[in-house]
RNA sequence: GGCGCGUUCGUCUAGAGGCCCAGGACGCCGCCCUUUCAAGGCGGAGAUCGGGGGUUCGAAUCCCCCACGCGCUACCA
C-alpha cells in the first residue's frame, strides 16, 4: 500500500544516495492476517517502481532468511535472555481479563495499560504455570525516568516511562510481535536506519528500551510524516491507500508514481517538481524530510502521469497503446488489434491521455464496426437545433461523398470539410462537433480529419448517414 | 481520557532572524493557439505564515501560552 511503499522508497533512495545497501525483509508474524499473495505483491510493486534490494527474498544474501516466520529461534532466544534477566515475564492473563481491565480503566478515566498482575509472579510460579497454561511474554518496561528518542525528522522526543505499558513481545503462538521482531532483526541484519511512518513514533520507546535491555545499539531513527486522505485522516483503503498494483492496473506509470511519492513529505529544493529516479537516487536526503503530514492529491498524480506519457519514447508509447487496447477494448472487437491503426493513432493520443486506461475508450470507435452509440442530443448540442445539425450532415455527406476512395486522405478530407464553411455559412469550429459525435460518439477525442482517414471512406460515410437518419 | 506529533495559498511544498508586504508546482480562472478535446504559450486570483503574548533595531523563522487537527493507546503491523 501507498504508505508502506513510500517508506520503502525513502529508505531505498537514502541507501542509494549514500552508497548504502537496501535490504527487504518480510514481516509475516501475524498468522491471522497472512495472505499468500501479499509477499508477491510487495515484491512486484517494488520492482515495478524500480526499487531493487541488495538483500532479501529471491536475491538472498548474508542475513537470510528474510521472512520473520523463518527466524523464530532468534526471537525466542532474545525473549529467553530477557526473561532470565528479569526484563521480561510470562503473562497468563486471558483476553477476557485484559478486556475487562481495559473497560474498567476507561470507565475510571485511568490511563490504559497492563496492570502488571503477572509481573508480580515469582519465576518459579511462572515456570510451573507455563507447563500447563498458554502464555505470552511481556517486556518489563522501566517505570521510572524518561525514554528519549532522537529522530532525524522530529529531533528529540521525550516519553515519560511511568506511562509506558508492558507490551506483549511474544504471542501465545510463539510468534513475536512487531516490537520484538524489528529490534531483533534490525540488529541481526545490521540495519543502520529505521525509516518508517509516523504512526510508529509512539512505540519508539518500546523499541529503545528493548535495545537497551538487550545491550544493543539502536539504528538511526527517522519517522516520516503520515500520508493523509482527502478527508485529512490517515490514508485508508477507502481514501486511496490502495495496493500499489491497483495504480498500475488503472494506468499509472512507475515514473509518475515514484515522482509523486517522493514529494510526499520531501522536496529537493525550492523549485523542482519533476524529478526522475536517477536524480532521486543521487539527491535524496533525510534532512529534507518535513515533519507535517501530507494530503494525497490525485490531481497531481494525474498531472505527473500525463507528463511522463508525453515524454515517452515513440516506440514504447506504441507498445503501451497496443497493450492497453488488447486489455481494455471490449470482447466484441476482433483480435489481434490492428498494429497499423495503433501506430497511426499513437501520436494523436499522446497529448490526450492522463491515465493509460483512458486509451481504450478513446480509440474504441476505430475498431468496432458498429455505429457508435450516443444520445441523440449530443449531436445537436453545440449547433443549437436539429435543423442545423441536419444541414451540417447533409452538406458533409455531399462533400465527402465527392472524395474518391483513392483520395481518402487526411489532407483531402480536411479540404473537403473546410469547404463546408461557405455553403453552411458557419465556422468550422462551430459545426465540427456534429461530425465528431457522428463518427466517434462524442464531441471530444482525437482529431476529426485523422479519425475519418483512419476509419476509411465506407465506415465514415456510413456513420454520417446513420446520424442523419437518426435525426429524422 | 492519556501520551505524542503537527499547524506557510484548496493541495504538495520553499523558507533554518533582515534577500519574504512570502517563491515554485498541481488545481482553479482568463487570454492566445486551435478541427473537438487535450497539450502548449502568456497572464491572474489565491497564504495578514492557526491565534495570543514575548525576545529582538528587525520574526514565517527563537521562547511561552492557547486553539485546532491528526496519530497511538491490541497476543495488527
């Protein structure tokens, strides 16, 4: 999803800009939420954007394995050490008791948190009960003093220890929670920079205390500003935090996506708005990450996408159109899609497409043999009344009918239609909409003269006749 | 409720005491170009820098208070 990918992007860009390594680790410790395809989707998303990892799934490396579910012994070892040293303890409280406790705290307006019941158990008692009862392992947070976070983005943040909660670090199924997982793996994997979303900042003291208790060196912290939806709430599935591959599916280019994501909380300088990956890899700087949340602005994404489409090399553009036609045109259109037509519309389409999914509807009229389907009013709309539309169609029919099959070319067609201005006593721009609708089914799209040429004499004339007939 | 973070044009942002009666980009509006729609060119509106107090010769930039917004408050990450 967008938020996570942005964190990955910043980490990656930072590594690339500073000659570091970028490692991909899959945190799959919640077996209730395990989705088979998600690992594949994560990797595909990153690869689509061009984010490569020096170490991780599929590429391997010295810190394998890269799935947390395969590193359980590591977490258990850390947990055992902590229990031995009295910095963690087994907790036998049931979910029911925990729920009741929280309800009571809420009712009494007490700060929420584990009440420490099992912290008071003697080690002997705990070991005895552990033989028959399920348990979690909680970390015994320091309750005095303060925990200090030094963050690149936010500076110094101080948390009161007395407000800290003894969090669960090993679940009853033996899997670690995120808190234990990151600390153990970031250390084992020699992670130097923890770059993550701001929603994590409240749990930073947990991680910091864990590092201290384990005697390990914490990484450099950088908490990125949240990405907000249009409602100014943390981006949710509803408000645009869709899987990145959904953006790919609806026709966004990776270049646009990267450019867009890069500027969500970061900027290069006071004037750069268009930035390629190469420049990002060279100039990305954590010092320039801002602290305030960013609202996801789809208009800007669309603009960037259009920009990169316009910049696309002609041959890649043709391939792209061919692909989106095959995928987006209705089944009634016979396959394969004509390569010749694709090549001819390509330049006409370039300035007009914002999302690749716009392509198919824009060129559909070229491939279906049927007359386009459109509400009759659109034919008349811009010329004012039916009588005028009829005059336009009759005149166009006469003029174009005079163009021979061999002469059916853009220049001739243009001359013929421009020749309509005089007899009709109307400006071209005024009456042309009737023709657009008759041919393409709508008044906007690729240029008319080219469309007529592409359509061929027979089909073009046929559509005019049909339009004329429909007007009575 | 508690804790934390944040607050510069509608949006993304520039800004680290004088260069800022605040710059760029998207969006919006207008004009030009034009076969529609776009694209492109040119121009415009748009922020009294959340509010109030300080500090200073001088504050968007430093300090304090307030307000508002958001995040966290799980055996989810």
